[in-house]
């Protein structure tokens, strides 16, 4: 019985030892996938080359119609009819609202009567002036009487012109009872409905008509970014013509099919933010965009003479980035680099610190130190070694796995 217990104990110890070895190997496997070296001094290196890179950056933007015209009443009264609905597409001159015209029709009739009365008075005084002239020519009346008749006729004619002007004003006020669209576009919301009393002094407009066949998209970029685009010189128009076409990312994350063109740059830099307001114009034939909407202007950049490296090849110390550059004697040197603010989340664009032909360590950099001697291998050799190690482990060759 004691012998059987002893054998069982030995067997359990062997299983525990094998389990520990397996765990260690699995840990080594995991570390290899995250960049650990496969040999004592073997590290994968990469030869870097400079090239151009097409990058993009985005800026929050606000969408506006080429014209957002507030529609306000020019006469006072109660709204008696809504001629269109909110969001309707309208043409210039199309009726939008009807204001009660009763008092304005009465004013027109009153002005017409005043004109008729003034015309009759002019005709009477014209006959009087003619009669007085004949009497004066025959020396029957004095010049005073004749001049008085002439002045009365002139006064009557002036009253007639005044009455006609009042009629024009009355007709115009009557026409203002039909509020029309000032331009082609899309109607906004209606804060006032049938029965609302409106006047030219109301705080909010009746509605807003936005021309959205084309839209303006406003965004801002920093002064430094603008200088990079315009430092070549030339007139503002020439600089705008050289700027690349931009895209618009909509609020749902999709991209507008049509591209836009930057057509205006503010001449004043905002002192509080250090940014410059810019405007791009986008076609909107499908009426997808609405005034007041938001999105992101996607701006393309072409960067020349840059070197792209994996982010895993860098070490960050006090907000500075370093890489290990392989020297001719297989020792490594810790070199500081500068990178662009634009990146894809996996690679850095190196703008300073490296040159074409440099070889950098791309894996296991956290375990290195400046001046250390390594055995450089290619990334392909590293991948082959890793696959062989995985194969040895799967086949149970624990002695050769990861050696």
C-alpha cells in the first residue's frame, strides 16, 4: 500500500512539473507574439526608406445655405392662411403666408376715392384758371385774382399727386398681406401659425428660406496649418486655386459623394484660439445637406520625404520618442525622432531623426539598452522562427521549442 501511494505521489509531481513547463512555454509563445526575441540576442530589424505619404485630417464643420434669408412681415395683422408646409421647396415669389387684408383693402378704396376727388378738383380749377385768364387779358379783373386762380390750380395738382402716392402705398401694403419667398430654396420652421398676430417688429422671423442648391461649409484650422498651405506665395485667389479638393463626412459617418472646394479664408486670426475660419462650397443637387447641419471637412495632405515606421518600434520617454538604430558593429544606438501628428494608429510618420537606409529594431525594444550588441535578423526570419517554435510545441518537441 505504501509503495502504491509513493508511485502516485511521484506521478503527480511529474504532472505538476510538466504543467509548469507547459505554462512557461505558453507564456514565451505569448511574449513572442508581442515582440519578444526568439533567441538570446536575436532581434528583428527593418531598413527604412523615405517616401511621400497621402494623409488626411478632419475639422469639425457647420453647414449653411448659400443664402439663409429671414422672412418677416412688412404689415401688421393676423395670419389667416399658411400657403406651404415646413420643409417645402419653394421658388422665388411663391406665397408663404396670408395676413388678414381687410383693413388694407379698405385703405386702398379710400385712397382711390381721394384720387378721384383730387382729379375732379383739378378739372374744376383748370376751367376756373382758363376763365380768369380770359378776364385778365380783357382787363376785367386784376392780376391778383388771376394769380390766385393759378395758385389754386397748382395746389390742386399737388394734392392729386399726393393722393396718387397714398394709393400706391395702400396698394403696396395690400400686396404685403401675401408674404412671398424672397428666393428659391427650402422653407424652415413656422414659429407663427394661423391666428397669430404678427408685425414688422416681431422678434422671430416668420420662417427662413435657405438656398441649398449649393451649400457653404465653415470650418477652422490653426494658423500654422494655414501657413503650410499658403507659404508658396501668390495672390489669395491663386492660393485658393492651388488648395486640394476636400470631402465632407456627414453626421452619420458616411462621406458625401461630391467633393468641395475651398473658396474663402478669413483675413483675421482669432486671438483666443489661434485659428482661422475657412469656407468650402459643396454641390447639393440631391438636397442631402440642410442649412444648420454639422459634419467634418476631410482635408488631404501629401507629405514628402517622410519615413513610416511601426509604432511598436518606438520607446517613449518623457513625451519624447526614441528608436534603436543598428550600427555597423551590430551595436544599437538610442536615437530621438520627431513624428507627424497624423498617424493611422499603427504607424508613425517620422519627420526628423532618421534617414533612408537606417536600420531600426522593430520588436522587443523595451528589453534593449543603448550600446547593446545584438544579432540582427529580418522580420521574415523572425516569423519563420516563430512558426517553427509553434510547430515544435504542437508536436511535443519541448526541448527544441523556442531555442
